[in-house]
C-alpha cells in the first residue's frame, strides 16, 4: 500500500475500525459533554413552549452540548489536500461569476418565476444595479462541500466530488474547529480505549483547523475598507436561532482581536431600527453607522415571512454598507449557476488557464437542467426511469431516489425550471459512534467535507485576501440523505486523514 490511500481499496483498508458495542462507552458521555460545556461547543436548547412567561425567560437561553462524532471519520488525505488547494481558485472563480452581469442575467432569466425566492433576490440585484450603488469592497465567506466518491468497480475512481458551493450563511466554522480539538483531547487523554478495535489513530492525522479565526479576520479586513473605525458590524440572524455560539465566536474574534463591535439583528429589526441617509450610509438607531452586514440568515424563503424582511434587506443592499454576501454573490451560489457552470466551456469563460480549469472540473459530477430544452427533457426522462442514480435539487432541501418520480409528477413543467438534476455521489459507509442528546449511537455513517473560503477585494476588484479558511466535517447515518446539523440530520465531526 502507498503511504496515503489513492485507490478505493487502499482507502477502505486504511480506515480504523470502531466498536459497535456502546454499552462499554458510557464513561465517555460525561467526559465529552463536560468538555463541550467547558469549551463552548454548545447550542441553544430548543424552545420550551410550556415555559412561556416572563419569569421563565431564562429557560430559553439554556444550553445543550452540540451533537458530535465520538471519534474522527476517515477522509482520503490526497483528496483533502487537493480541495484545500482548490479553494482559492474557487473563491476567485465565484468572484468573477458575480461580476459577469451578462452571465448572471442570461442564466437566471431562464428560471423565469419558477423559483420565487431566487427571482426576488434577482430582482433586487437588478434594482441595485440600476441605482448604481457603490460599495467600498467585497467580502466573501464561502464553503465548498464535498463527498468522497468511491465507485464500485473503479479502483482509481477515488475522488472528492462537489455537492455544492455555499456563498451565504456558511455555518459551523467555529464549532467545527473546536470538535477537532475535542478529538485530539480524547486521543491523548484516553487513546480511544474501548472505541478503537482495529487500526490506529495518530495526532498528525487530525489536521489543524483555522476556521475558528478565519471568518472574523476576513470580515475585519473588509471592514477596514469602509473607512470608519467606529462603525459597527451587524450580524443578521434568524429569530430564535439555536446555533448562537458558533456565531458568538466570530463576534468575539472581531472584538478581542480587532476592536470591532457587533450588533445582532434580524431583517425585521433592520427594517424597524435602521435608516439610509442622503450620503447613502446605513445607520442603526439614528446615530450608529454600519460598515458591514454579515448574513447568517437570508438563504431561504422562510427567512422572509413578510415584505418587512425583504425591505430590511433592501435597506442594507441600497446603502454603502458591505453585505456579506452581496446580491451577486448570493445569486452566484444558486443551484442553477452550479448546473450551468458544469457545461462545456463555462468554467473556461472565467478561468483562462486550462490546467486550472481542469482542476475545477475534476470535482464536478454530472449536472443537468430540468427545463424545456432537449437536454432538460432527456434528464427528466432519466430521472423517472432510474431515480436511484440521481438527486433533484431545488434551492433548498433535495429529493432522492424513489421520491423523485413523485416530485416530478406533482410539479408543472414551468416549476421544473427551478430544479436541477445531479448524479448521486456514492460515498462509502463507515462505522462510527455518534453522541447526541446524551446518548451514544453506533451507526454506519457517511461524511460530508466542507472547505471554507475567505475572499476580500477592494472597490476596483483587486484581491486583498484569497485563502482557504479551515474545514467542517458533518457526519450522518448512511440512510439519511440530508446533512444539516442544525436541522437535526447530522453531527459535527473532524477528518481523520488516511
């Protein structure tokens, strides 16, 4: 076997084997839960409806340990290092996409009104462009997500394949870094006695993770372009947010290392408390200037239950304040752009170097339209005939397997324009132990790797920061398709490089 796994069989053989008998692991529960509490690896507890009433408000700030994998999950080192090196290339690619109005316009116009949410963001983008709004810079906080594809019968097919590229509200950067520290602590403290049945885990297999600091530092660099050191950063959040402490670490980094104040507001609160003056500057409560609006909300229709939230976002977008992401970045991350980018010649529109363009394309799987074109009709028929080979992707929450024909038969041809079809990535299962709500579960799992990216450029588009910003590993039961931690589908993990 080579030093690092390069083939499917080498990867499968290099993985350690963890126990399935959780009865002998109960000593780990208190050890892990207490370590999480001591290091801020926590979520806000679900709202307790029966505790309603002013005297019980404190209950709504109760904390619970974040769901985690007890031990790190294996990822091919060669592929991990490849996508880390790829991230700055993708950062620049998506910045160029965001600046190509002709490409954005032609691609998103093809959707019509089939995706009402994306359509409204697109209309706001056109409105902003017509006004000629000038911003002092661009800040991009991205995450590119991958699954390890290990196709049967193709020994040399071991590849990290891109699931999606997130340009808005990429979460869990802070907690992800802390989980890596947890796994290193458990390795050194316990040697994973009782967990590890076969193979070994070495400290150097758990990579360093800068995601705890990279997001705050990137925002601080962009903040400096605004030109008012006394201005604020507004972190735009969802009402009743549970993933508060992941966000608070970014806030703490901005204050403790850069002396930048952060205020948390919802879009509705921005509408009620913010104004844009004749100088096009955004002010909170009349006298506090806002330099940056960092969105940890705004990625789904549910974040805009009324026109009030849309109007709150428009206040930010029409002002001089730097929004993270800006409207063009938000649109560049939509699923239709992902599908069109995979077409022949499109990456090359933005990346002139052929070797670099090939590196980008290598991480793509098959992506197809579901519109009225000949290609879209062919994809539609394939999805009906062999649904287990595909994923149907709207802007939010995917459809898999035998649920695909039911979806296709329910929606109209016009509505199908808002969906794309993607080849299913077949990640190999692995036995791990998950800790959630104080209980241990031994399950076959799959892991999705996210690589954070940080981009900052000035008003003329000159890059100031372009780097990878650490990583996230989300692990879920292999029979669960969706991968969100906050939504209850997955746990936070760290990669074990093999």
